RNA sequence: CCGGAUGUGGUGAAAUUGGUAGACACGUCAGACUUAGGAUCUGAUGCCGUAAGGUAUGGGGGUUCGAGUCCCUCCAUCCGGACCA
């Protein structure tokens, strides 16, 4: 599960010479001898199958190697790539590319290989260039077909001419010195040869995910960092720990920082050091982005559109009175223009923002940027080009309006000069969760995180139960820190957890309302036609809060008052006087308004019922939508269990008599099954075994202490509150938690006979009770004497009688 | 597209090694006790059929005396990942 995240791949980096020729770029000094093009590949064994090379549009060699004839085509292509948003590039599978006019040389046979540019190669991964082997790689193959590049087959019959085959088992053909070798084995041979010739090196590549160790949120450990003059200083150890202060509001700070920025007393540190440049301390706060993005932004800064160029002239050098940057990475996006001090982003809409999909993307982008505190303003290409100065004034007006609105806050950058400013971002969830289990072993230690003595005693965590997201995020980092601490000798184990169980998610059951697009009219679900329209009109599908829906029926009055009366003017098209909602099972999430508050259920049924009901829903590792339908059953069980001990009127009814064989059998069956279920995390069947035992004891009218006390100990992990309560009701003064676990004894559940199912040709027809120690012959006699069996035999003799002791009997006719 | 998981009644589900499919609950129906019942208790309840019986674990095929379980294949849903060279 974690391999995708660590993204380790091993292969080789290979340098290809580029054929010397007359390049379009006259200033190139590489006319005599071509430059080197370095690629990364996991499959060096396919080197003789390289039919073309592809470099990323942002690749540094693009300008250098493009020939004069291809110059225009390449420029057009790069302009096209630039015009596409990051997301389009990732989402669309469109094949596009352009030939540079240059050729690389195969280091082994000198074959000339055309070099292409295509957006399917990413600047940020590997070297930003690949060697394309169409017969072995599907993307390369599609590219080759699209541009009619001849395909060299190096894998013989494994390649059918239609589809690439990424096999490693083929025997190589058309492959020079590795002809006849199996591909797997050739990988090493080629790498060795490359290294020998000095044109390549063995290399392991990693991709990093979630590398940014910072969040603009409240909940997280604060960084012990103080910014001064734009430089981060770690706090002195004597001032640690830095504690998360109380906040009244979790809203973003005045400039879109984390909520901590709202607490001036905490964030600002009086200081007499030299005055910081205005705003300097804030700049790095927005620098939470991947290096790839930084590179991309740099590139984009060089290749701006006409409108962007004009607007830059208007806003650059604080001409508007505010400092603007252009093509600046923010979160996962790159903003066209940004004024960090005022948290305003100005986007220039090119002509390509016209389709619905692009609009959706823009909306989402705006939403994300808003969430982290930026206001997004859009201007069109036309207005910038026709009225650049007017656009500038418009931007300035917007800023001033924004300042007026937020004047109740003192923006951090306006504080007295010379003050330090705390980092207001906090650490991500996995920061603390990566090692807290170690701290738990020694929580009061104030000289180190955990003494070696304590960690040696407690050792690894026996069992880790978590969801699948945790398995990648949290587990990955706890494993890393554990390994680091082990290498440093602070702990004696290098894996944090002995066993992992992935529990499923409790999903939400969302409810939807359907609004006719552009109106306040809401249509009840079953009136909507199959193609998702009503009366031919488009509908907006909106989440409605599940708490104002009874089953599927919407409480329309509550709905009108919902979200500060956002839908106060709503009108409804009902069916049978009701508004029926649509429903879907989704992840439970506040944004989907499908969360339910367990407090209400706990108040109604108690925590034990709630706990057991969650267990009873099904296997832990499965996800299922939250549904309270069955909770009554569990609650009834708990009351029934209670009645074994006490009567509403008579109080305690426990008797001291010796239990009967039947009662002991119930108890010991329960011990065996529940112990077994608990050990294999089959909590749902354990709960049902408690129910079975309780039902059986109720039927036996058993209220005997010697049966009930062990049962109480069994139930402690499942219903701890009532277990403790009943334990004390039984007159004990010690805790039930300290009781030894009941021991199963075979002798109480031993049977002497069994009611065997009798099957004729595999189909069960009747049942005969036979002693367990019966022999094959005795069984056959008994079975053949049975009326039902005789009826099915119709006087014939059976071919065979299969007798499996303690299981079943099958008569084959 | 890749990887992982899951498909069983009206519903949540059970079925240690291939051996009585649907335990335990919810729901529904009938009944008891009740002024009442959203309390408690009893019984019934996969589907078709009066019954005998037939049929049934996503679809199709196979192995076996016997398959929810093992094998092949197709389909659906969910989760995770994804231009990763």
C-alpha cells in the first residue's frame, strides 16, 4: 500500500549525444558538437527499441536544439501548452507534441533518434526527458502511431503491432549486443556497459508525496519558529514547549494565514532587533508548494501573454501602491498576479476559459484560494488590453474595499517595526501522530521524549487499527521516525507496529435537493426524469443537511432557515404533499452535510449500546453507511442482559446455587466463541454470541452467580459501563477490569451424539441423531433403515455412503 | 488506466479446515398481556407452491460424493493511486 507513496524506482540515467547540426538558436555554442540529453529509464534493456525521444516543454534544451525550420512550430506548441491549465494537462489524455528537428544518437549503435516535445513528459519527474520505446510502453506507442513514427520491434512475437507490451520476459531481438537475452537479465548487462563506457549511471529515483510539512490550520503543533526580517529563527530550547494558544475563532487570519495569526498577543513578539523590511516576514508563509511548481512558475514568468504583459506594466514596482508578484505559486496553483500583503489574487482570463469544464475548474480553484484566505479577482483579456490603466484602478479599488472590510483586524505586517512574528502555520496531522505512541510509554519524562528503559519495556505497539488513509499517511511517517530513532539508538526496534488492521469507514448517507437551474424552485426527486432534467430544464443537485430530512422527506421549513436563510425564498414542487430527497452513499464529511452527531444517540441509548452497535454493524474492515435502524436490537439485548442480574421491582436476583450442566454448557460455549471472535477481530459475531448466551440463559431462567460473573468479565471490553455497574451491584468493591479472563473448559461442552444431516446426492433431506463414536457400518445401517432415505432410494441400493464424523452423511445414488 | 477490496433475504449480516446456506439482529405479519403501547413476551418470515416438492449466495463455466467457500472467465460497486518513464 505504501509503495505508491514512496515511489521508489530503480533504473539508469543515460546520456544521449545530440547530433551536431545547424540549430535555430544562433547564439548556441553547440554547433560543432551537440549537447547531451539525459534521460531516466527503468528499462535500459529496451535501449535498442528507442524510436524517438520526448522532452518536456519546459526542458532547458528546448531552445538550444530546435532547428530553424521547426522553430515556429515549437513556439506555437509551447504557447498551446501554456494556455492549458495544470489540471487539463493532467486530466486529458489528448496526444500532442511537436518535432524539434534535432536528433539524438543511440550510444550503442549510433542510430539517429528524432527528439520530440510533448506535454505528457513532466518537467518535474526524473530528468524531464524520456527515451520512448513504443513497442514496450503504451503511451509511447500511442504517440508513435499518432505521429506516424516507425516502431522498432525488439520483442518479437510479444509485440502484435497493435498494442505495446510492457513485458520483461521477452527474448530480445534487433538489439545489438544483447540480442537473444531475456529482458530481465539484460537490464543489468546494459547498465554495466553504460557505466563502463561512461555514458550512464545506475540510479534509484524517488517521488515525494505530501512533502510540505505545514498546514494553514489551527489543529496542529505550532512551529517553534520566529520570523525576523524574512528569516526563520528556531526558538531557544529553554522556551519550549511552545503551546497552541486558545482561539475563539477558527477562521483564517486577516491575510489568509492560519487562524493563529488572529491572536496578536501570541503571534507578535516584542523585540529590539533591527527593523524588518515591511512585509518581509510574511513572504515565506505562502511558500508551501512543491519545487516542481516553483520551476513551472519561473518558466511561466518568461512566457507571458500579451494581456499579462500589459497588466504587469501597470502593477509592477508597486505602481498601484501595493507590491504585486506575477506567476506566483500558491498552494497547488500558480496565481497570475498576487498581492501578498493584501491577500488578493488577480487572474487574467484568456480566451481558453470558455468551456464548462474549465469554468468548473476555475470555480474550484477560486474556492480553494478563498479557503486559505485569498480573495480572487478576475479580469478579462479584452479589458486588460483595451483599458490597462482602468483595470489597474479597478484592482486598486478592490484592495481598498477589502482593507475597509477587514479594518477590525490589525494585519501582522503593520505592526511596529522590529518585532518578531511567530510562524502561524501549524504542523500537519502526521507530525505528532508519527511518534506519540513512544511518548505514551513515558509521558512524564521531562528530559527526553521517552527513556530507553521505558521503550524497551513496552516495546512495539501490538496492534494498530486505522483506516486506509492512515495506512499511507500516518503509518508511513511513523515507520520513518521509528527507523530514524532506531538508527540513532534511542529505541530498540525499527518497526513501530506489530500488526495492522484497516478498519472500514462509516460512510454518510447524503441527501440531495434539486433546484431548477437559475431559479429558486426545488423539484421533488421522483418527479425528475431519467436524464436528470425536469420538464426539459437543467437541475442543480445540492446537498441538503441530513438532519433536516426524515428518511427521504425534507422538512421544507427548516430548509428555508438553513444556512442563515440562504434558501429563504425557496419554493417547492411536491409529490403527495411531500418533498422527497435524492440519496447517495458518500464519505461522511461536513461539506456534504451528511454528518450525524453520536452525542444524540449516546444520550438516548448510552455509550455501551452505541459502542456495541458499531461493532455489531459488520466486519471492522468493511465500510458501510451509517444507519441507526438496528440500534434498538442492541439496546434490547443490553436490557435483557441486565435482567439476568436484576429485576426492575425486585432488584438483584442473583442466586448462589450451583449451575446445571446445561447452564455451564451455555457459559463455556460463550467463552470459547467470544474469546475466539475477539482474537480475530470479529466483533460483530462476538456481539451476536453474547446475544445467544443471554437468550439461552433467559430461557433456562438462570440467574446464578457462577455463570453470570464470568459472563460479566467477558463483556467488559464490549460494554464496559454496564459491566462495571453490575459488578458493583454484585457486591464487589474491586474493579471488574482486574478480574482474570474466564478459562474455557472442554468438558462442559462435550457432546455424545450429533443430529446428522442426511443428504441424498448432496441435497439435505432429513436428519438422524447418531452417537459420535458410531462406525461407518453402524451408520450405514441406521441410514438405510430411515424412512425418508428409503423413499429416495426407491428400493435401489446406494452407490456409496459418505460419512464424515461430526459433520454430515451423504448417500450417493 | 493500474492496484486492493466487496457482491449472500425487504435490511445489516453469519457460515474456523469444502460438509444442514441465511446464525444473531432490524423490519414485516399474526397473537398474548394491556385504558394505552414507540414497553414486554410468544410464534411465523429467502423466493415459487395448498402441499409434495422445486429453486436460491452478482452472471457463465469447471473440479468434487458434496462449492457461498477452490479454479477459469465476465459483470457491478466501493476504496486507494495515477501523464512516475
